[in-house]
């Protein structure tokens, strides 16, 4: 899959366009919110794993703050687009699988 660049800025969105795939803006928002939570959890887990390599319980507080590699990794993750913006972009490009569960009677 081709990687698109997602803007880090907030943009005005056309609610009618966001509502088209589901027919309801609220359903669309729920889908995007759930996807944003998935992305957020994945990024958090990834960052924690990378920072765990630097974790040494014997370090003093001063040594922890001076670790350049750890700071660079953190800065990289801070520059990434917010999960909500990524989820909106994926939703607009039909990259999120969603389905409505029918109630059984």
C-alpha cells in the first residue's frame, strides 16, 4: 500500500462527505474514533518498546534526561500526525473496513 503524507494541521471537513459512506455522520465519527484509538495504541506500544531499550533502573535521574538517542526517538514520535488525523484520512480513502452488525430477533 502506498504511504500518503497526512497533514499535521487541523482542516475543515465537509460533514456531508464524511457521512456518505455510512449515511450517518455519527456512525462515521464512531468508526473514525475507534480507528484512531487503534492507531494510538499501536504507536504507544511501538514507542514503549523502543524506549524500553534505554530503560535501566540503576540510572540516576540526570543520566536518564541526558540520553540523546532517547530524546531523538521521542521527538520523532512527537512529529507524527495525530491518530485522529490519520484515521480521518484513512476513512476518506476507504481504507477502514467497517460493517454494521444486524440485530437478531
